[in-house]
């Protein structure tokens, strides 16, 4: 469902963020992308929803080379990929309900559909009682759950999370991980870039480790890092 073939990404400032990366992710997988700061994790995930375009090589999502998509097809691609960020990126002047509804409105869903689907998704992430709250009235964990509700409202088959627990305390982080795990069990393919060593080691999922723009390890039921002897 996702394939990177010999992907190199050079930013305009000549920084080589990815070097000949090859990676295949099947439908329904849960993959952690780990590695030191600057390794290329965010660059890798941004290529998937065409926030960035590869300099060389192919990024294939749902069987299509995303670099070749027509401009008009990019919104359709993005509807199939829910994105979750470290800093939530919520709209500060809209309440929880409207933050999620906004993601549906841009798809021209009917008002009836919005009224039906938004509360259901808020319920799923445990925010049913906070529907009228504004982002600044929510805790960090609640804000991230709201961001997840927004990410899943269009029923994406892929969830991309870039350090989703980076601003959260350990207990709250586990709540978010449980939610991602549930969404994965319900069929979503999850790709999560993270520095959260304890989470990666406990969850025993596939681990893709990067360093200096290359994949240096790819393990089923992996760990955050190998002990250096
Ligand atoms: N928009 C950009 N323009 C120029 N260089 C960039 C850009 N984004 C990232 N880089 C550079 O590309 C390299 C990889 O960055 P990237 O953000 O992918 O790393 P990362 O693994 O996500 O790091 P972190 O763990 O700190 O988030 C770094 O050297 C970074 O400075
Ligand atoms: Mg990053």
C-alpha cells in the first residue's frame, strides 16, 4: 500500500535528508520510525501525503506515484491519509466540534452528515462531553485526541503521526498510543515517527530505524535501539 523506491530527498538548501531509501509497508501494519534528530523521519512521512516531493525515486501510495498526481488529485490523496502532529495544529478560534467539522466541510459533506459523523468521532476519542470546548480549554492529551478525531473523520486508511506524544507526559502518551492501537486494529495502517523509547520498546511493533537519511535497521517486533557493546 506504501512503497518508497530508491528515494532521495535534497532540500533547496542542499541538505540531503533522505538517501536511497527503500521501504515497503503493507495494509494494516503499525510501523515506528525512529532515529536521532535530523535523521530524516519527518521528511519521510511528509513525502507520503505529498507535503514534500522526492528529488529522485518513487513514493507509491495506493498504487500511485504521488509525485505524478495531478494537482486536482492531491486533496483526494490527503483524504485517505490522516496526519497527526506533535503540536496538534488545531484551529484556536473553533470549538472541538467545529475543529472536526471543518475537516469534513472541505470535502463538501452535507450538514446532516456533519451532524451525524462529528459527534460519533468525538465519542470514539473520548471527547463527547467536551464538544463545545475550545482548544485552550483542553488538556494536552485532550487536544491530541481532538487532533486524532480530525485526522480520522474522513475515514483514512493510513494514519501518519509525527511525534504525536512529543508534548505529552507518559500517562497521557499511553492514552494516545492506546487510541492509535485501536484505530490500527480497526484497519488503519499507522506510521509513527517518534523519540519515545519506552513506548517503542513496550509495543513490539515493526521498527524502522534511520540515521543520516538512511534506513539502518528494519525489524519486526523491534526495539528503539540496540545496545552498543
Ligand atoms: N524544509 C526544510 N528545508 C531544508 N532543510 C530541511 C527541511 N526540513 C528538514 N530539513 C533538514 O533535513 C534533515 C532531516 O530533517 P527531518 O526533519 O526529516 O529530521 P527528523 O528525523 O524528523 O528530526 P527530528 O527528530 O528532530 O524531528 C535535517 O538536516 C534538517 O535540517
Ligand atoms: Mg521530525
